[in-house]
C-alpha cells in the first residue's frame, strides 16, 4: 500500500476568488550574459532563483561582509543592547583600519547612528570595527557572533574572520548565502533597511557618496551594498522594488565599478520583464482537509503559516497545477504548525517546487472508544 496520498487540482477557482488577471505569456528568453565570476537573481517574496551562475561557489565577499555586521547591529538596536544616540569608543584598531574609511578620530567616541551610516553609506572599515567592538567586546568576539548567525540563517558556505571584509584565506561566502542574509535583513529590520537608500553621508567634515551607482540610475533600487578588493573584484548586492514586487541581485567579481552596476541592472530588468510573482494562498487559509485517525476530530485543515508566493514566467500562472501529497494513514495527536504534507506545484508538466503544508489547528488523541473504532477501520483500509 502506498503510504502517500496525492490529490491533484488546478488553481482556476483560486484565481477567480482572488481576482487574478491572466496575461498573455511572453516568450521566455535565456538570462542575460553577465560579466562576473558569479551571480544570482532571486525573487524576495517567493525565494525562487530566476538566474544564476556559480551561486554556491565560495568566494571572497569583500565589503558585502558588512551586511552581516549591519544585521547584528540592527539586532542589538532591536533588543536594546544599543541605542542610536549612544556613543561608542573609537579604538586605535578601528582608527588604523585599512581600506575605505569614515574618518573616525581615535579617542573621540562616535554616535551609533553615525557609525551605522558610516559603515552602510561610506563602507567605512573604521566604523565597522567600532560597532563590532561595541557589540561583541572585541572584533574577535563579534566575529564569533557573525558565524553563529550565519549558521542560524542557513549560510552553509560562509565563514567570517573579520567584520569588514578585508581579505583573509578563511573569509568566504557565496552569492546564494549573501542573498539569504540580505533577505533576512530586509525581512527582520525593514525600518533600518531604509539606510541603504541614502545617497551620501558626511562625518568629521568629509562628505562621501554611496558607492552603489544604481541608487542614482534606477529609482526603484533602494540598496544594498558594494564591495571591492583586488582579489575579490567588484561586487554588488542590489535590491529593487517595483509595483510591490522585490527582486534581489548578487554580482561577485565584476571587472569594474561601472560594470557591477550595469550587470546588476541587466539581471533586475530581466527578472521584472519576464517573470511575475503571484500569491497562491494567504497564511491560515485551508488548502486541503486531511483524514486523521484516532483523534478527537477526523478532519485536519492544512495550509501555510505564511503567505505562499510563487514566481513563474509572465503570463503562465493560470496554467499552474497542484498536488497535495500527504503520508497516510495519519494518526493523532497533531499539533498546530506541524508539517503534515506538501503542495507540489507544476507548470506545463515541469515541477515548480514542493511547499510544506502545516496543520492549522490541534487535534488531540481521541478517547478509548474512538481509538478502538479507528483501529478497526484501519484494519480494513
């Protein structure tokens, strides 16, 4: 007996209920050729990659490292360990940091708000180290926090040795891991993410522009971070929101400052022009009702704990098909949020993905008579 039950259904009724408007399908051209060592284009709502090359190859992230430094700084602000108007000391180590600078003054404490802008807008290594020392006690202590957070976020090919991105043999990440980190930062700290859209910042009488050229070229771009060393090449994580849809591109190892911006723009334009993202189910809506044995209730409502989005070639969403796959027989108890199956999506016969279905309510174990009756039913199932 096959323990998995599959129920197929199209989304026609769902589109009608939600007012989805079908569009004529556009021919899907191949992704543009990108002049860089690695790249990734991903839809933030669905989490689906739309184009990639060498996205899981370990590479030097350069100052893209500072996205993690910012993530931990934002977390410290959120839980009250830091305050924007608080001042942090500027150590000799921070002041002497090589590379891009905010021009902090040794021995003169700096406000956290200024340090954040110095790190994010100016890519200041001195500001990054001052924040790291203020949060972690030392840069080494902060690096341990960075690596623990990377593990928690699922950045399986990432290891940090510093808070700035200066070259080190054991300091590496990937395009996919950097995308995962950036999406977590946008999701977890949307009010802080706005700093990445600021185009310049002055500290100590020195005004410096944001190095992200796309902020000046494309009004839909609101971040994120540039990076460059001689060994890493020119890198850019860029994020663009158009009509409530957000795409994220990661370009690693481009040949020039202008090149990383132009290649990122190619990816973003390709994703917006040829793909669309649709919300299939809102959080908490019943997708399927599953049979439960030996429970106080025999019917379990299954759905998603958060809105389910899917990204498909533009004009093809109405052709999506779905199967609910669940292991049977399913026995009580079942707790709300427990994985109880999956929704398998396909488009024109090609699998789009499997999405875990969750129990939308608890089902406790039935009494003695209920369990006995269901045991008898299972004998003849």
